[in-house]
């Protein structure tokens, strides 16, 4: 019988997405910044979790998946649950993982699977607003919010819901939906809902509520909780997300949305995700083979390195985080977010455009409803890209600090950032 074996891919180039962006012109031969601009583009605008590849490469055949050519041919699974396309083995692996980590209540809750958490977000919006009313329901999130929320919410020009901006300034009457990202993307802060009215409904995006990023202080127990295979395990290419939902009627509506949108979710991807989630649960207490131990060590090391570079000058700053007791690790620990929320402390008006001139591609603060003096940079990429970023950031700091110390001012081109 013919079989298909899924194996780990080789390392992708660090700049594989560079063609999506409008890059600065190559420096002229006599350009004073030529040394900084002559290297490769450093793409830090996406949270592509390739930094976890060394761990998964070391696992070898333990998570290898072999699929026969006759497997998974039907749309249907045999779970007997609300989510009729959810593989039973994935449901069991998800519940076991949350019990092991202690980050979410899953007992007596409905588990739904989606093509990434993005599809589940749209499904949740549909479920909470259908069959609709005279006006679209307002959707809000506190600044700085995840940069894709506005575009994703308005993409279909739905009559059911619409993006209404910052939860801190929201004062419109009527029903609303608030998106609560915990820990927050982009700044890594842990926060709760902002509006707090009886006519509101909440969607909790818990993509980063895992021990490698933040202390697990309690089991999350909210009406709708979204998780993703991409950020929990680092397997973005499998396109698997899941939702933990309290209310059966909401779960049924979310399932209906996914049924109409994509007639279910890839069963092969679910099979692979179940294998990996199960392996992580089984090894969670094993020293040296614990994925969360590896991930936490990696993120802590990277945060130590970037803070050391930032401390050498006053040009940039980063948020500070408090230690909290982590129920998973059994020790006090500091958050190590997936993104660094970098702020420029001098008179540079737009940090994203400034860094782009040095071929560092971050995501500007204005996309998060915040100050353009901020930029979000990914801490999740491969080691070579991350170290190159630190080297270039350090060189930028040295160049600007030395220039200012010698009485040399930025020209008007630098200050206004060529808008």
C-alpha cells in the first residue's frame, strides 16, 4: 500500500518574505550608513516561530507521522461531538495538554478545531452576532491591540459586526464584542476586559498563554478561548487552531460557520497536531525532553540578550515585567513575550520607517492603534536572524550615539523619515 511520510523540512532562508515589502534603495558607495545597510533584510514583522526548530529536529522520529493513501478520505469523523470534523485523537490531546499545563479549563467544555485561530475568530464573531440586528455589532479591543484585528473584522464588510476601535475610548450604546488578548500582542502585558458592560460579550485570545512566554498563574475559564498550534508548539505551517467554548449554542454556530467556510479542517493536519501535542504532554516532566522547558530557556536567553543591547544607550527602551509564580514550573518567573515592543526615546517620528532604512522590518505602532514611535519585532525567528538583528541594532545605537556626541545632527531626511 502506498504511504506518505511527513518529515521535518530543512531550514528556510531568513529573508524568505522580503519580496512582500518595499525595501529601501541600496546604499551608495559613500553612504555613511553603508555598513549597516549592506547586509540582508531582517524580517521581524511576522511571528514565524522557526526558533523552535532545533528542539523538534532533536525529537527525530518520535513525532513522525505516516499516512496511508487511503486514510482520511471522508469529510466525516466519528467523534459524535458538536464539531463533527474534529478528530477524536486531537480532542483528547488538547484536553490532556491543558490539564498538564494548567492554563485552561476544558472539562464540560466544547472543543472546536479551525484552520488556525483566525478562522475560529471569524466563527466566534458570526456565532455571537447572528442572526443580526438593525445595526452591526461593534467590535473593540484595548490599545495596543493585535494589528490584524481591524482588517480581519472588516474584511468581509459584514452586516453582522464591524470594527469600532479602542476599547478604552468606546462609549457607544448597544451590544458590543470585546477582544481580550492575554498575554497581549504586541506588548506582552496581562490584562482583562476594559469596557465591562452587561450588554457586551468577550472573546479571549490566549495564543500566548503558555509557559515559554508567561507564568501560568491560573486556569483560564472564559466563554470563548482561542488557542493556536502555531504559537503553542511552533508549527505554523500545519494551520491548526482550537477553541474552548462554554455554551453549546455558540459552539454549534461556530461549527456551522467553519462547515460553510471550508467544510471542515484538514484531517491530516489534525493527525499531526494530535501526535505532537500528545508527545509534549507525555514529556512535560522530563528534564531535557520538555518542550516548554526548552522554549522558556530560549525565550529567556533572547530577552536577556536584547535587554543587554538596549541598555547600552538611551535610544530605545522595552516594557518591564514583574515576576509571578508559575503553577506549571513551580517557581517565580518573569514573562518572556513572543514579541518585543520596542520604543524610540529620541525625536525619530516613525520607528518602523527608521528601522526599515537599515533593513530591519518590524511592524509599526500605528497598526496596533498606538504611537508610531513603537515597533513590534518578533522574538521567535531562527537564531541566525535574531543574532543579526541584535548586531545591527547595536550598531545603529553606536552610530547615532556617537553622532550626537560629536554634535552631528540628523539631517531633515532622517528626522522626517521620508513619509
